[in-house]
């Protein structure tokens, strides 16, 4: 009886990211394959699966459900003008509901530019994201890469005195804070209400590896109990430290790539491209973590 060849794993960077070849992702994968992906995720935090052109929205969702509960992600601005009808498929594109490239001054484009800042997905939600799964359907001829930074390695590299200072801090996260960094502040009263800040630990333990990790994100706007300028200055330093090249893998997309990352121990950011000239259509399925970070073991 023929046996399936084991998938091949190749590291992409000394501390973060690996590529898995020889595997076809989908809703009907064997438990052994799901377990192999989990184990590799715990080690590398980012996995690249090339050649997954067969995935459509339904199959991508079904694959996601093998690993946890899929987050509902209605658009935070202009939900009524949404392109993709399914709220569990996050539209990472520069396209409007009519399929055309968004106008330069479109509010959704302004809002989406926040993805260029280092962040962890859904850190502004009471129960934030665990895995994000991003699939490339259409990519521009150049630019539009995604960078990933390993927050466990960044934590390990901090001096012990700084680790002790950070260990028990709690930060407030909101989309309002990240968008304010780019000067976007035109939220409606209703959007502001939905974006009320939520508390998260600054240092958390990554369950799969047992390692401690920084939990940074551009969505952070406050450290509880701290003066705001002192907090923001520290966060800026930490983010600079945590996103040095020794901790960062940069992914150059090909159509059909599916990239999975663990938001509990990484940050990521998009890189610019000519978004007024070329369409870029990536779709994300996001999994919920199990509990708010304040309720998780420190
Ligand atoms: Fe993101």
C-alpha cells in the first residue's frame, strides 16, 4: 500500500519561520498532519505553505477550523461597503465591493494603511487571535511583502533588569491607538464605542513552547498605572528592539502561498506596494485564542 510522503520542513531564518512542502492543505487532513503542523508552529511561529492554489474561501475556512474557533471579523469601518460577504473571511485587499481598486482617499484605504505598522492581529479584542492564516490570491508585481518578528526571541534577548521591569505590566489595546499613529482619527461615535480599549499582559507564556514572549502591538496606547509619554517611549524602544533583523523573517508572496502565524508570540506588518496601480487580494482566516491574556498562566 503506498504511504504518503512526510511533508518537508525547511527553516527560513535562524529564529523564526519555516517552509513546509509536500502537503496539500484542506478541511479533510489527517490528524497526524494537523499535529505535525501544530508542532512546527510551536517551534517556528510562522509556516509558509507554497502551492495551495486549490484553496477557495470554503476550503480555507475548513482548514482553519481544524485548529480552533474561527473569529468573526466584520469590517471595523464601513461594514456596509464590504466586498466579501462572509464575516469569517478577512479581506486583506485594496479592492472595493465593485472589485475595483479603492480610491486614494477612500476611508477603507486610509484605515487599512494601519497594517503597515507592527502589530498582533486582534490584540484589541478581549479574547485576541491565536493563529492567522493568510492566502495569496492576487499579488502585485513587486512590494507588498509581509514581515514577521519573533517576540519570544526578543524577550530572551532583553537584559534581566528590563525583563523584571516588564514582567507584570498590563497594556490597553485599541484600534483607535494604532490608527492615531498614522493620523487617522475619523471614527464615528458607534465605531469608537466598538473600539473601547481592552487590557492585555505585556509578557505572556506561549503555551505550545512554554517560552515567555513579549506581547507588543501598535494597538497599544497605554500601560496601566503609567504616565502616557513614559509608556509610549518605552513601547517605542521595545518595538525597535523586537523588530531588528535578527528576529525578523520577510515573506515575498507568490500566488497560492498560505502563511500561518501565531499571534501569541509574533508581530507582523505589511510592506508598501503600488496599491493605486495593482490589485492585491489576500484573504485571512483568524482563530480565537482560548481566553483573555489576563486569565492565562503567566
Ligand atoms: Fe495583521
